[in-house]
């Protein structure tokens, strides 16, 4: 957010980064599905590859655009920073969401081009039902709590590793496959494979993700209290530390 | 322990953290069991997801409540700190254990809600016999030795990664599945699945865990000697360094 | 590149390092193929072992020769440094490529000696078609973008871990198996096994790798802009930092 | 080596540490073998658990005894330090080897006690033939090269992670299973299971390990040159840095 890159370059980074993320998720799913019939082995490979890809992209694109690659993350940053100006403005947030969504679709099509289908098809993978939506709420709440928590305890530099590890686990412990990303969810409607989602299942999933994001923000407030001080440097008084946006941004790439 | 959070917030953190931990363990077990019939693949997925979840929770909740999430860990801290006041007091320790236990049950029910059963059932997974109890003693002794050892060598900042890695391995090298956590053990009585334990097996497992915890403390004394100096800052004389509780608490989140 | 080692020692390091890399890739493939018929499990083991081997070799050989172990990486360094003298000269680059190629063949033969065939054979594993070549372009572009990006954001010290993680994921998300290394590709023509490639498939793969490398350089320019200042210390003005070659070289081993 | 612990405590640490290491290796092998018939899945679980166990033990026992847990490592340190007194003396080295060997046998028996056999049995797992011995030479040479290399490039603090990762990979890329540890090899003669080795195969394996250790020392000399200066502080002139033993010892636990 606070990098010196131009708005166009930032949006390009979010677009390319989200494209790469979805290409990794969909591509590794296609690869796994053609190599084994054991669905758990497929998911092991898919979850490890997806987690690694996400972690590297956050590290690499963080200093350019923040490496958010996810509308829920962008909206959380917008919400948390709406008072003190530390987050993106409304227009910048919308540009990010648009770039992420376009990138996600492009990434799905790239994976399809590498692994098999020339023509564009819709996914037929239905993902409906209360249990799956609950899973998606849990997955997204956990993601937002993690990111907010790292900021509140002053450890945003761990974000690439921590978010990657979180996704690898969440794919397993939630019933929904832990999409937790509205843009990637849209992109995954363009692959009729293991990791796809039918267009009819999109509204429920995206609504669950937004609800989960709000719940994650609420949980962070319960656990860490309200951030104090609205000065951007975070040097205000009070028991809760708040990392300044600049240091958080640059720190995001100090992976370890 | 020595964070500035209020006692209520600390207990809330232990409750929420232990709930999340058990939801990860039970949820990933339910997911794995429905995806493959190969039990080793199930355990691979379950052990990796559980380890990651535990590591992230220790990192994220450490600065609030210590991120103990385990009555054996709380009791060890109480025992080691009973003289110099570095650990929790008796009342605080009991509050932690209660919060952890309630959280563990809630976490198991959340996993069941995501994956399948609406009604609450008891586990029918019997876990009895000397070999399993020996496994549980070994698992818990290793866990306590690890945590004490990291403190004694001044490396508590490695706790999230080291404890996570330990659990991933201990699930494999012990015969009992390495529960090593009385609260989580109680919680796991509420899922009739891969990772459950029947109520009748609880007393043996919990007794073995307590015995293992004591053995871990003894092993640490053999290997590292008695800590010297009872001043909280750990600056006393002698060959054995002792990290001060404050630095240990804050260090717990410097994951790498 | 800028280490004080003699040119002969540098070339020896590149030769031994690439030999070890290919021995790890081919050997772990041979091992996996004889232990299971599930191709996805084979690839899980092969990708994890290959990634670890690559990461350790970059860390260990980086301070001697730069730990490039890959002609595309050497050529990228030559291209980027041709103006300011920060990269290898043309002669040094050619010596590296030759050493890498000889080492790769030796490594494949060592793996064959450990696992099975006394006589030298050509691979019969055909790898042709547009989809695979597209996969190889993607794999190599991502690798070069990663390495350039780490330099541009001042995090070359993460190279061993990041490059290793990238390869583990790329083996899964690309359709080609992510060779992404012309020298290793030549070496893998000398094993008729899981990880081999028939001599007839070499030209296409190597061309795709070179094209991918160029695309990676272009992507890095889009995302990070042109490096400013041609002074070797990288202390020139402008928004884009550029790590000095010396610090990048020595930093390459500070794995975390 | 240069820790302030008494010789008895050091030997106890090596004994307990090697016992724990072998219990992890053998125990995880027994667990895996009873959960699946897919040998590659068995080896995946066994290699990951063994690597994690080794890494944690090096980190935890390093500050007490050096965390060598392996006669080849002890003998290498003795050889390299015989002139400048930086390594263990001959008597100390022999005490370490004895403690490691006794510990290894105890660890194997502990694993058997947890998983199955009350009585002590010999392994019937024959491991003979030139190919396996070549694999064991390669595995041990790589291990010694790695440890020496980390010292020469001043990165001994990476030893726990790097050695663990190395073993996880070497189990896959060598034909012998990468025992690479004479004490553990003796211990593994006491389990008739997946990870065992018949007594008749011991002499060949141990000879190959010693030869591999010598080859690793030779490779390190080729790549890094002779260490300069025989003063223990390593502050002598010349291009090759040499980490002082004290800093290496304490650094060994700064895992990341």
C-alpha cells in the first residue's frame, strides 16, 4: 500500500500475483488428479504446492503492492485503515479487487492451457450446503484473524510463511477446501476439475467468505483489544502495539 | 503469563486457542478419513495439519496468554515457577486448565458441525493397553523436555516451530498417537472418528500424560542442571542461563 | 561470482554442485519408482527430495561459486550484469555452463550406479507437445522472476529456501515436470527412468527454458522497474534498490 | 565440546540424544509399516519424522554436548581439531562413541517396547551388495561435507535445520536408506522391522560410512581449501574463515 510503486504497477502486481496463485492452485490440482486416484494424496500435493506458491508470492509482491492477492484481505485493510488512513482508499481497494479477479480468471485459463483444455468451460463441481458454508466461514475467519494478529503482535514479517502454512492446514481442517478468497473462487469457476467450483455455488461461497472476514476482525478485537492511537506511526500510548503501515509493508518480505 | 492482558482476556485466549487446536486436529482427521482408505496417508495429512495449526496458535496467542493450550504445559510452568514467582499462580493455572478443557470440547463440536454429525456422540475408539500408555508417557515427556530445554538454552523464540515439528514427529514415533494434552484428550472424546478416544480410555491417557510431564521435568534437570538464581530476571550467577519470563513470553512469537 | 575463490575452484564447485543436484533428482526418482506404483506418491517424494537438495546446495556452494547450478541462472546474471560488471564475464559464464553440463551428466550416472544400471543408456521418456513446452516456459520464467525479484527487494539471503520451495511447487503446477535447467535436462537424458527425458526431446525443452528465462527477466522489469545506477555498490539514486553483488553473494548463505 | 557441562553430563546427553534419535527412526518405521502397505508412503512418513527428530535433538543437545549423536561426526571433529585443539581429545571422542552406541541400542529397544516385541530379537533385514555400500558412502560423504561446509562458511547455526533436511532427502536419493551413522546402525540391528539391519550387514555398512566420512572431509578441502590459522579463535589471516568452536557450539542452537 505504502510502497512507492505507481498505482498502475500496484494493480499489475495484484493481477499477475493472483493469476500466478490460481495457476498454482488449479495446475497442481490437475497434475495430482491425473497421477493418482487417491483423493487424499491429490489433496496433499495440491495443498503443499498451493501453500508454497502463496507464500512466495506474498514475499515477492509484498514490497510492490502489499501482496494481498485476495479481496477479503484488501477489504480488511480498507476497513481497519479507514480512520487513520493507514489502509488503501476506497478507490484503490476497488482497483485491487478488480485486478485480483481478472488475474484469477487468467490464472485458471493458463493452468487449463498447460494441462488440457483449449476451450473455456465452466466448472461442474457443485459446492453447496450449510456444512461447506460453515467451513468457508471458519477458513476465512482464521485467515483474517491470522493476518490481523500478526500485525497486532508486531510480526508482519512472518506473513509469507504463516499465511502459507495456514492455508496448507486449512485445506485439511475445513470442510469446504478453504477457498477463503473471492477472486480465486471466481477464477476457479473456469476449470472443470478437482479444484473447481460451479458458477451456481459462487454466491454462497463468496457470502460465507465475507462473513468469515467480518468474524475474523471481531475475533481479533476480542483477543487483542482495540488498536490505540490513530497516528500512522503507531507510536501512540496504550497497551496495544500497532505496527506502522510502512514497516509492516517492508517487513512483509523479511520472510524469516 | 506476564503479558499485560487482563485475566479474562488471557483465559479467553486459552479457550479460543485450544478450541481452534482441537478443531484442526479433529477436522483434518475427519477430512482425511473420508478421502482415502490408506491409514498412513490419513495420518500424514492429519499430523501435518495439526502441527501447523499448533505452531501458528502458539505464535499468535503467545503474547496474549502464553499460548500454552495444554494443561501439562500450564502445570509445568506452575511447578517450575512456584518458588520464584515466574510462573502462573495456582488460581491462574486452574483457570487456564478449565478454559483449555472447555475450549477443547467446543473445538471438537465445531469440527463435527463442519464435517458431519449434528448430534453430540461419544467416541467409541478404545485406546488401552500398556504399550499405548508407554507411548503417551514418551510423547508427553518429550514435549515437556523440549519446552524446558528451549527455555534453558535461551531459545524460547523457537517454540512455535519446534513444538509444531515435535508433534508432527511424535504422532509417528509413539504408539499412542501422541495426544500429550489432557484438555485435547477430553475434547477428542466428543468425536467418534479417526482422532477420537473413548471416555473409558481417558483416565489412563491423562494419568500417562501427567507421568510423562513429570518425567520430562526430571530429564531436563538431568541434562541442564538446576536453574540458578531465583530472581525473575534470570541474571543470577552460575553456568545455567535462565531466560526471564518476560523475554520468554515476548520471544515466543519471534517464530524465526 | 565475486567470491575470492579461484576460477578453477569456482568451476569445480559448479560441477560438483550440479552433479549432486542431478544425483538427488534422478536418485530419488529411482527410489520412489521402485517403492510404489502410485505416481503421485512418487512425485511427492521426488519433489521434496529435489527441493531440499537444491536448497542445501545453493546455501553451501553460494559463497564459493554463487551456487547457480543452472545455465539459465548463469545467463541471466550475465545479461543483467553486462553493463555494470556485476555479473560474470562472457568467458566465465561459458565456463560455468560447461561445468554445470558435465556435472549434470556425472550426477545422473552416479544415481544409476547406486540404483541399478551399470551400462550407460539413453532415456526413452519422450516429452513433446505444446502443452509441455508451455509448462517449461512457465516454470523457467517463474524461477528467473523469483531470483531477480529477491535481488530487487533486497532479500537474496532467502534464495536457498525460496528457490527450493519454488521447485517443489513448480514440479506440481506445471505440466512439464519443471526441469527449468538446461544442464540438468541434458543430464537427465542419461537415465531411462521416471525423471529422464529422451535425447530427441532435449531441443524443445532447452529452447522453452531459454524463452522462459527471457520472459522472467521481462516480468521482473514490469514489476520492479529498471534497476537504477550502474555503480556496483547499488547505491545509486531512485526508487528501486539494487543489492550489491558482494552482499548478494555472501547473503545467499544466510538461509534464514 | 566447549560447553561448560561436565564430561559425565556431556556423555549422558549423547547417550540420551542418540537413544531418542533411534527411537524416532525405528518407532516411526514401525508405525508406518502397520498403517500402510505402500512402501513409499512408509518411507515418506519415516523420513519426515526422522528428520524432524534429528533436527530438534541437535538444537536441544547442541549446547550441552555438541549434539553430535553420530560417531562419524565425532570422529570428523576429532580429526579436524587434532592440531589446534578445537575438537574433542581422543579420550573424549571414544567416550562419545561409546555413549552413542549404548544409547542407540536403548532407543531401538524403547521403540520395540512401544510398538510390539517384548523380547530382544536381531534384525533379519539383509543389506548387502556394492550398490548399497556405494549409497552409504555417498550418504555419509554428503553429511560430513554439509557439516564441514557450514563451519567453513560460518553458518553452523543452520546445522539443526540443514542436517535434518539433508537426512530427509538422503533417505530418498541414496540406495542404502542413508543410515550414515555407525551407532544408529548398531542400534537398528536390534529391531526386526522396516528400518532394521541384520548383524551380518553391519561391518560393510560401518566401513562404508567411515570411508564416506573421509571422502566428505576430502571434498570439503577441495571446495573450501585448507583452513588457515591454528588459533582457536579462527581470527587468523587468509581467505578462509573458520568459525571458532565456542561460537559454533552456541550457534548450533540458533536454529533459524
